[in-house]
């Protein structure tokens, strides 16, 4: 029998690894959770959502855009993974977020992370499962993690795929702000960027969203 050349075998292995990567990325995308919301309106280039009352875990982190996002996500993932007074694993965690006045973003572990820049710091927030209330939620062991209650909000959302960094987040935020200005929407809060998938997910499968709270119309 004729033996395959090393180059052919290498190409076959590379192809199989690539297919496995795509399959693993598909599992991550399918497994992602997100906060409950209702779509109120489809705009041109964005949509308007209504988010209900939410509980979030939040940390304040200093550093570069990428480093702050990574560190804040790590702290919140530790909390959700059992680093709390009850040693409870929050298996239904729905999103991780981080806040700045420039852009907003979402984290690892198949959950969305929101990032928002505020002056020289970043606020990273994790949306907690709806089954918990402020009184039943496991308290974090880390004193830097705050549990906050967020009021219902009307939010304009622009969804895009691919890898994202500070520059791309700012470009998407600017595009959304221009669309809202065109449609005479009143902005009431800083933008956030939601990242839904781990960094190793294939770029074309990665979902990101820029979110800006706006004044609700009657």
C-alpha cells in the first residue's frame, strides 16, 4: 500500500484540529446565557430592548482596557465559581459586564461581560441569575465585589461579530450614537460593550454588543 506523505498527514491533522475548534466554538456559542429582555422596536442598524430589574456583581478595576477587562472578569468568575460565603456555584450566571464612559463590553465561561469606562477606571459587572434576590444571593468573599440592584431600562443595542478591542468598541459606540442622534433618541447613560464568548471562540462566531440606555418613548 502506498504511504501518505508527511505533508498530507500534517494537512489532515491541521484540518481535523480546525474542525474540532469550530465544533468547540459552536458549543460555546450555544451554551451562552444572556439576561432576560424583550425587543420593543427594530431600528435601522440597532434594536431597542427593555431590560427588567437586575441584580449585578460589580468590581472597579484600574489599568489598560484589555488588562482591566481580564482582571475584572477573573474576579467575577471566581465569585460565580464558588468564592462566596455559601461556596455556591452560580451555574445559571447570565452575564458579565464592564463599564466605562467611552465604551461598554461581556467574559469567559460562556457568559456575557459588560465593560464601561469611568474616568481612569473600569466598572466590570456580572448580571446574576433571576432566581436570586438581594436577600438570598450568596455574598462574595472578596470585599472589592459589590452587589447592586439595577432598575429596569430601555436600551439601544448594536450587535456585531468578531474580535474586539478598545478601538473597535469605540468605533461601534460612535456608530450607534450617530444612529441614535439621527433618530432623535435621548441618551441617558454611558455606553457598555457586552462580550458573550471566550476569546478562543472562532472570531466569526463571537457575538458582541454595544449598549446605550435611552429615554423611553410613550
